[in-house]
C-alpha cells in the first residue's frame, strides 16, 4: 500500500554518486541493480537496523528512487549539497584511519572521500551532482511490475503538464544546502573566497535549464559568508571541528550573496532556507526583510527542522505544558517567535525525521528502543506529532491557522539518525497511519480545547496536510 507524500528535503544522490567513484566518477548508472544508480534499492536489513539502533550509523539507503516509488512519493525536493571538506579532513587526518571513519559515517566510497579531500573547487562538485540527476531524467524503470520515472521540473505548471497515467512519475525540484557550493569555505586549502567568482557562479546556477527553488545560506562549517549553528554532537564533535564562524552573523560577502539570490530578475529568485543558520544570522535576515522588502511578503522556509519549545532566544521559557521538556533545547532548532514569523509569511516548516533533533534525551529514553514493533512505531511517530502539535498550538495562540505550515522534510540520506521503524521513504504509508492515531487522540482530548473554531478539523485533514497538501498549496502559489 502506498501513500502519496511530498518531501521537502532529501539526498538521493549522496550514496550512488559516492559509489560511482569506484568505476566511472559522476555516472548515474541506468541499471538499477548497480550501486552507482540512483534507483538502486538497498533497504535496511535486520543487521542494519540493529547497527543503527546501537550506534546511530545509517549506511543503508533511505531515499533512492525505488524506495520513493514504493512509498508513494509524489514530489521530492532534492538537495544538492556538495560534501564539505570538514567531514573528511578531520582530527584523525586524511589517511586510511580518517577515511575509514568518514566512509563509515557517510556510507560513501573511499575514492569519493579521497576526491573531496583533494579538490579545490566546490562549484565543480555542485555541477557534477546536478549532472548526475540530469542523466536519468525521464528514464523509465520497472518496479513491482509498473513503469516509473522521475521528472525534473521548474514550475508547478510543469508538474500538471507532465502527468502520465501510464508511467508513475516522481517530480523532482532542485534545492541547494549551503552556499559554500558557489566555491567558498576552502580556508583549509589555503583559498579565500573570491566575491566576483561566487556571484558569477550564482548567475551560472540561475542560468541552468532547471530552477533552483531555495538554498540554505550555510551548512555545517564556516563558508566565509554566513554563520552556522552547532549541528554536530556526541563523539562526532571530538573528531570534527565546526567551531570557526559558528554563531556569527552575515558579513559583507554574505549580504551580497543574499541580495543576489533574492534578485527576481526574469523570475530567477532563489529563496533562502533558514536551516543551519545561527540564531544571530536568522535574526539579521528577519530584520533585512523588514527593512529592504517592507512591502513584499517573502515566504520563510525551514526545509528540515524541529522546534526547541522556547518562546524566543531572549526568553527561554517553555509555554507548552503538554510537551514540556520533550524537545531538543538547542538553537539549531526553532523558537516560537520564529514559528509565528513563518506562519505570517505563508512559509513552510519541514519536520525532519532525525531522532537527534526531534526530542530531548529524556524523551528519547522514554520512547525506546523497543523490541515490540507496534510500540516502537507508536512512540517514534509520536515524536513527529509532538512537533506538529506544538507548531499548531503556537500559531493558534497567535490567531493564525494552525495546520498550514507543517510538512515532511525528512533529510533522508543526509547522515541522519532515522526514527526507529521509519527507516526510509518506503515506510511512509505506515507512518501515515500512526500519525493519524496521534492526531485523533489529540482532537479527542482536553489538549485541543483551546483551539479556535477555525482550527478545529479532523485527524485525516491534519495528516493529509502534513503529508502533501501544505507543500502542494505552497508550490501552486510560489513555484
């Protein structure tokens, strides 16, 4: 059984592109039985699941297009991200020991890691990943007796025009994660960002045949433009250093890049994605919009995020009595005042399926791991529901529609620690059914008593909005 869904943030090319370096670097193999094909199916085995539960490592594939097809994907926002050197040039060095750790964490090949360690041009890597998707655009693959394809689109009209009842189509929308891809953040290679080169590369991307809908302004490491939030923790922090530039704001180059991205000449605007920006940078961006675009509502996007439950960065108070202490209290996660801004802008909030972001350590201990499958599925899906409910209650409190911005932003294949039981895109139909249980329980309880009349609806409507309708409505209006 499938369930139609839209995912705001996935990385289907991460692993097959990495594996292509073992044979023909950058080739997307049309044979889905080959590991260097974006259609290659490598779902989690029992041992994979056990390894993930005990170590959080995710070496299996989560968003290959076969898994997406089996799960019912309708539209996916694929993230071109350019693997940052900080992941493969660690405190363990760049030799075999460092390579083994890097390969273990990312599920890539040693040759791909060697390539990233040596390269001095992030932009060429971006072009390679873009071309990787282009190679099999429209290519037909038979799955479970039915023909499937993916189709890259640059507008909502193209989605409507390319519907084909004989071939099940997954529509692909391009996004970018981190403006380092325009060739910045290469300090460890002795290079300083060249503003003219970076702005020229943005123009090149805007001139591509396929539209980039939005881009994250930063990722895990300093890109000489915009400060990032701390995103790594635990033992990884002892191996990988992301302290440079962390928690800083925009610099002069960052402002130039932002203005270039938002330039809407010929309808070529690329919207910023708030994820990974430091709190300082996010607040600077909000002020920028108020001051430089006062008469224009530019939608705010979180492609793959979570809430922290706090009122604001200056008022770290939790108003959510039902979910008190359940969220991860870090500032890479979003504050209630930001949720209000996103709602007012007509934006989207993609909720990521990463246990490390969704819940506090106390809440994670309460929800597993469990050997009872139904119990595990119930409690792990509840972590996502807590996010949906919190966003709804914040918007309801501020006289906004409560259920209109939440959507899926799994970050599958982006080195996440997935929710146990919901290992990849193929499990979306199961997730859908469990989510509806939580929505029903909420509406039937006293927790929903404070909902304003226009926010009272059905469990099925809430789930349908989260799974696809909110993102679809956003595309109709903005894409």
